[in-house]
C-alpha cells in the first residue's frame, strides 16, 4: 500500500501532480492511501497488481468539479477522485448520475460551493491597528470544509485596497496586495471594532418582522455562524418582538385621510354645469376633468387644472399638484405655492396677472399612514399629460413661460436634466416661445442648510424678477 502525504497548503494541486505520476507509473487507486498534513514517508507494498500506465486527459468542467469536491472533508475524497479520473479518461461520461461514485463526487462539490457561499456571506471583518499606509482588517471563520484557498480569491478582488487576514482553525489567508496562505498558528478572535454598533443598528432597521420564518432563516444562516456575527446577539430579541412590531406596522398602514374624503364628497356633490363653449379654457378644463390617459387619475382626488386670465402674458408651469392642491382643486395653494407667491410679489409679479399651471394635472403620491408622500412623475406620465399643457399654451399664447423644476422643463423643452446649470437662462420651445428656466419652490423648502436656503431663495427671486423685466 502506498501512503501519500499531501500538504495542508496547496492540497489540491499536490494531489493533481501525484495522480498524474501514479497514472504514468500504472499504480491502481486501490493501492494508495492519502493523508493530509501528516509526517510520514511513502510506503509501497506491491500486494496489488499494477495497471497499465496511461496519460491523463479529461475535460476542464470535469477537472474543476473534481477539484472542488476535493475541498470536502470526506476522508475518502482523494481515492474516489483518483479512481474517477482514470475512469473518465477511459470513457466514463461526465455527469452520469447513475454512477454512484460520480454522483457522490458531484454532490460533495455542491456542498463545498455552498460552504464557500456561506463564507462569502458570513465573514465579518474587524479593523485592527496597522503601521502601514493601508487600513487592515481581520476575521475569524469556521468552515465545514477545506475551502480557504478556493473561497478567499473573492475577497482579494473585492477588498483589494486594504490588507486583511481571514483565519480558520486550519488555514489562514493573508492579503497585502498578494494573496498567500499559511497554517493557522493563532486561533484568537479579532477584538470588536467601532463599526459593530453601526452594523447592529443597520441590521435591526432592515429586519422585517412581517416575514420572520425562523426555520428558513436558520437554514440560510445556521446557528454555528452566529457566534462570529456581531448582529447575531440581536436576533433572539428581534424574533420575540416580531409580533408586536407587525401589529404596530398594521396600525400605521395607509388610511384615507378625512380631508380627502371631504374633498371627494364636495366634488361629487357639485351640480352639473352647462356645457362650456368649445375652444375655451372652461371647455378644456371640463375635458381634462375626465382624463384617464395615465394611471394617476385613479388615486388622485381630482384633476387640478391651470388658472389665471385668458390674456396673461406670462405662464408659470410647475411639476404637478401637491397634497393640498389635490384637495382644493387649485394649483399652487400649498407650501410651495406660498413661497412662489411671496417671491413673485417681491420680484414685481402680480399672481392675478399670471396663468399658473402644472405639467402634470394629477397628484402622484405613495400613501404612508394618513399622509400622502409626493412622488415625481415619470416620462410616460409627463407625455400623457402634455396634451392638456399644449391646449393651455395654445389658448393663452403667452409671451414668456416660466418653467419651474425639471418636470416642467422636460415637458416644455424635451430635456429636464441639468436644471441648476440651466437656471436663469432663456430657452425656446419648438414654436419659438421663450422659456425662462428656474427651480421649483419646493426645492427651496427641502434645503436643510438655512444659509444655503437663503441664498437659493434670493436666486429664485432674481429669476422671477428677470421674468418681470422681460415684459418691460
């Protein structure tokens, strides 16, 4: 019986070299005993007849699967792979699951790949002190199989800008720009670092109590990994509190606000009006009130059409109605409308002489409890609503259009990008009508820095003043 000792580092490559030599010498698989990492000399006892020497030639797919299976912890893996290599070389079809040995090898390769996947998912690096220019990290991981050499190139590609160590009970991988391996000498776990509390906060925030399936979770993240995961100590409490959190979430589910119910009731209670004269704003408004050209009409309370004098020299176009506009049925009556009114007056514009409207006539939102959170219209919704804006432009025929925000600019010029670079400029529609570009007043309300908000509001006022001067 020949005994071959394989090294702990480079086990698969050493096995491959030995198998080539054994095949060339005609040694049968039954006459070989494989071990890993033991100090022993090769012993050859010729108690089995030799086989015919042969060169080896098998497919790349088969070789990769065999080498993956050799990372399994099964002590018989080397003999099984040795025998299969010879049989594949002699004509055994790769992938034939009716062959017990081949089926066993393929199942073990699958198990190894799953263990590598677990390694990629559950290694948790902790930052450690370093004297070099690059940050350094360390991790401890306990795989089921011998996967360190096969699994760590993933980390070398993903974290190539830092030095790191991944230690396991048998083999340690080190990366300092080059990946190399050594037998593990120190089994101490790296100490916690400052990011672990942040990671726990993140994990708790994304934990979905409504989808807790403990058995499924433990299948994907077995308890054996928990001791090395900083977030694992939160899991028992998160599971215990899941039912209470679900009830809390259900209590906050979207519910139609009373204000909207009253607005819908007012709209439905309005008496039918006489048919407006064709070709007028009233006729266009009545037609738009029944618009179903895009899905936004369904959840909205009503169409919010433009308003202002028929002979207005300036038309102001915004994005879409907000929550208050949707309830009132009038444009620019909410917080953004109040900002516009204040700055227009300061710039010398009288809103009563302006025609104000929006590129999109229905309120797009997502419900959150009793609140309706604004959502930006998409390109399809902007195009669907452009018919009504074209109708307003054709009837008003303004000398200048003030475009507020990217949605309005896209609807008017076909391009809404780069609004901060374009603001204050005069562009043209296809028919030559001048368009003054500025931001939407809601942008000013979202700025968190008071000083920046003050500066941007002054710029907005100057844009509106430019519109006033344009008509002088």
